[in-house]
């Protein structure tokens, strides 16, 4: 049970970090209503470049998402669904855990159990992909 507890802490830490990034970006870019709007701003290149530094985060826009790295090295990679919601998979959670100042290496099985135990906070929107419930 201890491994699943560590995995739960990792998932909750990722969600907390994602919320913190959302707040920092909204303060830095007041016109930003949702984090997904970041993609449009970067793709248009009118407001921000595809990679750079905002607040305490460096960022790189990719495909359907963005990777944010905090000053302490913690990495939060997130994709965006068509409706603009933030989505992530087990791989992104593992990368986050491994990037922490005190790395947490948990198995996909423990992460899957942790994510399922955190429903209804999290919703599986398609197999293996999760979103924070609205």
C-alpha cells in the first residue's frame, strides 16, 4: 500500500504543479483564460514564442501540448484536448516524478491504481489519458 500512497502523492503533486503553472501564466498573460490558450498564443507567435521563460518556468510548446519546467527542475508536460481541458497520461506522470528534486520512480501499475483511487478528482477521458474533473 505504501507504493500506491507514493504514487498518489506524485499524482496530486502533478495536479498541484499544473494548477500553479495555470496561475502563473494567467498573471503573466492577463488575456489568457485557460492554459490551453497558451498554444494559440505560441502558434500565432504574436504574443509568445514556442519556447521561452515566464515567471519561474521555462516552457516548450509541442504538438498538442506544452512542457513546463520549474526553476527547481520539476517537469510538467501536459496536452490539451479539443475542448481545451488539460490532459495527461502515465508517461507524463512518471516524467514528473523522475524530475522532482527528490525523484520518485513509480511503476505504471502503481500510477494507474493511484489515478483510479483519486476518482472523481480525476477522470479517465480515454484509455490511459486523464483530466482533472471540472
